[in-house]
């Protein structure tokens, strides 16, 4: 059972499960959580199975993952569901971004597929945006959502060894580097101290509402 209410719960210091098996996401979220004093456990470390993500929105899939971990462990759980939405492809791959990488989770394959489909569509529109939705869930089914977006353009060929997923082909607005060419500090925080990446923008909202002050 899922219960989303207007009540915003704050986390108390202690154990928090990251409901993900994606090493790239885990690394980024763990780094963001590091200053806040939680004992962070991952679903992979706990040998929790990956639930079937059959929702039709980022929020629905984030909730599936967070609730599965919260109910299995009896602890609050934080999940991330994210992807790239390409305007010239009608918003694809969107919630299916990971599936485009195939069973081997090869995002080189996924980026090539995006490029090939844009060529096939005959469109010059290379605009796209990343979405990240964080879901915080408790064992009683209560959930809270935090969404971040970053808009930009797709580059071809992909550039840069940093990051993960579609990062090497995404150039955020106002920059000439792909996320794959940025180190983690550049990717997440602008020079004036504002959140840049979709995940950082979602995390700021989560931090303001959920983390101890």
C-alpha cells in the first residue's frame, strides 16, 4: 500500500537504504548524503532483488523501488528513477532509458540508438532534458517525491569519460561541455553554487524537506 499525503516527514539520523543497484546513481547519491551523517546501505549490499519497474511515470517507478526496499528492511528508503527525454523522439527514451541499454546495460548501445533514431526521423531537433525523481518511502507505505530537471542539447559523437549513462552525449544549457566531460563537482554544482544536474536539483528539494537541520 502506498500513501502519499500532504505531511512531509523528516528523516532522523540513522540507517537509510538506497533502493538502487545502479553503481553510478549510488555513487552520486552517497556523495550527496555524506555530509549528513546517515549510515547508508544499498539494496545491492543487502542482496535485495530488483523489483519490476512497470510504472508509466518516473514517480511510479521510483515509488516501486523505494517501497520494495523500505518494506523488505523496515527502514526508510530513498530511490531514484531517472532518464533522458529527447524532444525529437517524442520524449523517448524517457522512463525506458535504461532498457535502451539492453540486457548488458551498455549505454554506448543506448546512445547509438538515440542518434540512429534521430537520423531516421530526419529531425534537426537535438534538444533534450534529463529527469531525476527521488522517492523517500517508509515501511508503512508513506512516500514523498522530489523531481529535478535539466534541459540541453545532444552532442554526437559522445564526449568524455566521466559520469555514466547518457552523460557523454548531453550538453546542459549554457555550457559547451557534455556531462561526460565534467568532473563530479562541475556536473552537480555551478560556479555560483546552484544545483546543476537533474539529480542535484532533486536532491536540494529532498534535503530542504527531509534532512535534519
